[in-house]
C-alpha cells in the first residue's frame, strides 16, 4: 500500500484548443485541500457578512472597475483557454460579468431589507411578521468550460453580495479564467478567504460536493448533474442545477426571414455552438422553409473559422476533440437517416485538431440524434413544419426545456405561443442573448435543471428566508392553548365560524360561541 509521501496527485493541463499549446499544468486538489479551502471560507464568511451590504457593494464596485480596466487582457485569456474570438469573449463574458455586478449592487439591498407580512387572519391581528434573508454561509460553485468567466462571475457576485463566502471549482479545461477572476476580486479588496478556488478534475468536484459547504451551484451535463443531485440529496444539501438544453427556434409565416436566418446563424454558431442556449433545433413553416434554409447555408458559408486571436475569425475551435467527435457522430447519423447537407459537415484539420465547419442540415426529423441529444457544436438542423401547432408540439417534444425562441411579425402572437412552450425562457425575435439580461432569471424545466441563477430569483437562491413573528399580547395566554376541557371542541368550532362562516349572523354566533375560550382556565 502506498504511503502518503508516495501518492502522486493527478494533474490537469490548461490547453489552448486552437493551437494545442499547454498554457499551464496543475496538480488536482485532493480531499484534504478542498476541506482546507472550505474551512478558510467558513472562517472568513462571518466577517464578510458582518461588513453589511454597503461595504460589500464597495468591494463589488471596485471589482467592476478593475475588470473594466483589464477587459482586454481578460478577453484574450478567455480566448487562449476556451477558443472563442476575442470580441465575442468581450461581449459574452466580460460585459455579462460587468452587468451582473451592476445588477447585484443595485438589487441586493432590497432583497436583504426583508419583507413585512400582513396577516389576513383576524385572530392574528395583534401580531407583526417579517421575512428576513440570511446568507447560506459557504456556497460551492462548480463552473463549466464553455463560459469560464461570465458564468462563475455572475454566480459569485450574487453569492458575495448576499453575504456568503464561495469555493469555486472551475472546469479542468479552463482553470486560468477562474484564477484570473479570483485575482480580480482580490485586487478589488475582497478579504482573504472569502473566495477560494480549487483546481482539479471530477474528483476535486466530488470532494467539494462532499465537503462542509451549505449549498452547491452546478452547471454542466445532465449525466453529471444527476450525480450531483443524488449526492446532494443524500445529505439534504440545497442545489441549483443548470444542465443544458436543446433549444428550439420557431419561424412562423409572418417572420422576417432574412433577419430570422441571421439570428439562427448567430444563435447556432456563437462560441462554436458550445452554448447551453444555442439554437439546436429550428422549425420553419413550409412557406419559408426552402428560402430560410438557403439563406442559412449562404450565411454559414461566409463565416470565417480560425484561431480566436485572429481579428478576422467568426467561429473558433471546439474545446477538445472529444466534443468534436460528438458533433461529427450526430451529423453523420442525420445524414445516414436522410438529412440534406447544405453547408459544412466536415472537420478542418488544416486549422487544427479541434475545428469543425459551421454546418447546416435540412430535412431533419425527430428520429435523428441531432434533434434529440444536446449537440454543443456548430450545427444548425432545420425542419419543415405545417403550421404553428406542429412547431409547438415538436418544440415541446424534448427532455430539455432551457430556452426557446419564436420569430414572428406579431409580438402578441409570439407571447401567446411562449405560454405554450415548455421552457424556462422564451425569446421573441431574438435568441441566446437572454443570458446577458441580468434582471432575467436563468434556468430551465425538465432535464434542463433545477433552480435559477441571475435576476432577483438568483439573488434569492443565495439566501435562506427566516420568518420572525412578534406578538403584542405577550402577557395573554392564547385561546387555543392547553386546558382544553369538555367545551373546547365547541369553542373552536365557533372560532372557525367566526373567521370563515358565510353570513353575518353565523359569524356573530360563532364569535359568541368561541368567547368561552378566552375565559376558561389555561395552563
């Protein structure tokens, strides 16, 4: 048996997906290191919470300022580690993080202020009640690789604003982005220990889940999310799970086809399709089907694929070859089942191991994996539908329910259809950008997860409610306390009549009947 000195920790490497360059190697944090990080966060949390929301917001404002000044450096780091174009990293990662911070600064005070309750029961009129919101304590965040800066940043600033400490476990593919994020918070004056980062693989994530945290926020695959949910349930650990999607796009006969096709192209290929909110299924009414498909193919062919550090690049690489293989297998399955290839459909080895051409498929159907499984790659499958009803039925025919979009010239019609779609978010005449709306809750239904991040709902996930009741009749025994006796049943029946019987006479009789409860001797 190996001694502790002989145990060699597992290692991970941050690799530029465009070039294969090893950016940095790390030893994976083991159970002892994770426990120590959580202990440091727990020790720091009471002092951080005691500072109050005003002082915490001062730190977040400084973080916002530091990030704004270093935005270009941060965007370039994201590109080197995750592959997306620098401009895209700025708008989908840095700007999202800046705005999420703005939202938390502006809205956390109102949530923490609490809420006064007004009691409708006449028997409770001597009472006053308030709902307070208290931080959980230490929140664990397991972040994904596809948006390695904006996702953990938006979750982290919400947790910090509400008085929590955070232990962040980034994806093993993008640890440098997380380290940079924590460094920016430290530069903004965040007290030591309030945020800890533990770098490693799945074993490190499992150790964080098993540690002394108070809540877990997980973003990742359905399969891993189910394991996280099972482990959390075993110890009654509260969890928020964002588990991806297979987002449908519906194009109706009154839509602007040129605009909708451009929206579909960006929605399907932003971040090389590695976005939980990507357009992964497109349903188009037959009137526009061929023209829409042709426009998408034409526009996809114009996209420039390459290294995200190249200013001319529109679409960067996939994160690793395993993800490319998933995309390739789904496309090949669709073609074998009768789909029509309009653009792309192949690797681009001349650019590197992880590049795949933006792909447009027509004549797809729900027998194909491409329409049922999350693809997470640069593929736009387009299916013809007879009408609105068929589009809605097919859109709902999925285990996922993260987001959807409806493209129409009639906003009221779009809102009516939105009510019929099984999704956490529905956008009308837009796609994907809902993640950049800090006021909007982010999360889904069905296999897309549990709970919400972002918006007021996201702030409320970072606190637990406490109800405080004060009674002005502190010297009076309550009529329902012990000392029941033989008349107690009739008194309580009268009490119920006084409160809820229909008709004044019945309620007056009930009040008289229950009055004896005030006079009887109580313990």
